[in-house]
């Protein structure tokens, strides 16, 4: 019998502590995890490796989260990749900007472990419409 491979998740965040925290939680739940320090590195990985989900910060050097999301949505191979934005920006205009850039979901940091787990599970296993 074939056992399904665990979902592969890319964390794109310039904060080492945040990446380590998300990695710990996600690997504990059985996911395969890769990391990128900024949007450029994240985009290079996302275009080369097939991910099931990207968790993306907004404020990063070289390429911010909005530009990363826009680039993902332009490429046919990543156009429909679920994305979870996690950021300290909590205003309505920030959420609207993330949605416009292509975010699937949005959480405000600090993200509690159970909230991250619930969002990741929901994005990886969407309910049928």
C-alpha cells in the first residue's frame, strides 16, 4: 500500500526565530518544511520545488511578501498554490493589500500554535464547494 507523502511547506520569513518556531510546529505535525530568508529566495525555491503551501511574511528585504505573492500568481506552476500570510500588520488595508497580491489566508503575529495548525490544515484540505 502506498503511504501518502506528507505535505511540503515553504516558510518565507526573514526572522530566524519565526522560521524556527513555524518549522518546529509544522515538523511536529508531520509536514516537510523548507525555509527562505526573503521573497527572492522563496520564489526561486517555489518555482523549482513543488510545494503544497507557502507561509509568507510581508516585511522582508530584497523582495517583500506582496511582490512574492504577485510573482507566484503570475507563474502557471504556482498560480494556485495556497498561501498563508503571517505578519504584524493588522489593519484592514494590510489585509486587503495581501488579498490583492494573492494571499489565500492572513494571520497576525504572534501566531499561536493551535491557530497556525488549524489554518495549515484548512489550506491543505479545503472543504469541497
